[in-house]
């Protein structure tokens, strides 16, 4: 059984996730070059570099403060669709994370809230070939794991696995929102870049929790 994470552990886990996006920035732009304008890694790299610095230096009282530091930095610095979308992914759940520790239930609530807030803000839905096709299933899998008594590591692993499957499923989807929309049929055959980013974030979060 993995103990709930302390606020300081959450700081480290989110910093690792930010670093993973920065490290993957070239692959993310390559993915966006197939079905978008080729800049996904540029915005994400800039935003999550700033987010890593922000979360490493933020004053943290609650776990939510760490998520807020990441989301606010991304929103401020990423630009493009990803600034609003990935900023909301992390800022959205900050309000529900009022505790000084993060357990499986808390992580499930955070991912559900994330998925809901991104849908409210961006007006896209599952099936539109966006990052929501990874984030929404991740939230559902996290909820299922937490309801079955999953600890924070079990919930994180369940979410990461569902995000991975969701990202693979975007290969067979036609884009209906954002810059890929105009491609229609030609967006078939490629993963959505934002869904790849969600997978990297959740994979790294699960790995960092395991190592914490
Ligand atoms: P831009 O589209 O401005 O060039 P990016 O390339 O950084 O921005 O990000 C593109 C990604 O943003 C897409 O792959 C998709 O996952 C995500 N995205 C775009 N619009 C939305 C939306 N309305 N809701 C959720 N995600 C979205
Ligand atoms: Mg782009």
C-alpha cells in the first residue's frame, strides 16, 4: 500500500511530469506536424519549463497549490490552444485538492475535475480527436480504481493505462476541432498530439509516485 503523498512529494511528482514534457518537446512537435501546425512541442516545452520552475519554488499549503502553480505557469507562457487546455488541466482540480496529502480518492477527484473543466472551457468532447480522448478515460479509470479502494499509486497507474489506450484510439478518429479540423479524413492514421502529452504526463506521474 502506497501512503498518501505529502505536499512536498506532490511538488516533486509534478516537477518530474513537467520535465518529461520538456524532454519530449521535439516528438510532440513532430506529432503536430502530421495533423496540425507543428508547434505543439514549442508551446508545451515553453509552458512546462516555466511550470517546473514555478512548482519547484511555490509556497505550498495544500496539494492544490502545487497543481495551481503548474496550471497558472502553463496558461501564462504556453500560448496557443495548449496554453488554455493544459493550463486548465492542472488549474481545474486545484480547487478540489484542499488537503495537505494526496490519496487515491484525491487523485481520482482531481482527474475527473480536470476532464470536466477542460470540456467546459474548450467545448470539445470525447471522440473529437483531442487530448480529452486520453484525459476523459483516465478520469473514469481513476474513479473506478479509487472506488475499488485503490491507493494513490494504483489510481495513477490505472489513469496512465487508460490514457495510453485513449491516445491509441485517436489514430482512428477524424479531427473535428482545432487546427486539424480542416484535414478531415486526412487526420486519420495519426495520434492526437495533445493526447500524447496527456499520456506522457500521467505515465510520468505514476512512475514518480512509484519512486517517491
Ligand atoms: P494549436 O492548436 O494552437 O497549434 P497546440 O498545437 O499546442 O495548439 O495544441 C494542439 C492540441 O490541443 C491538440 O492536439 C488537442 O489535443 C488540443 N486541443 C485543441 N483544441 C482543444 C479543445 N477545444 N479541447 C481540448 N483540447 C484541445
Ligand atoms: Mg499546433
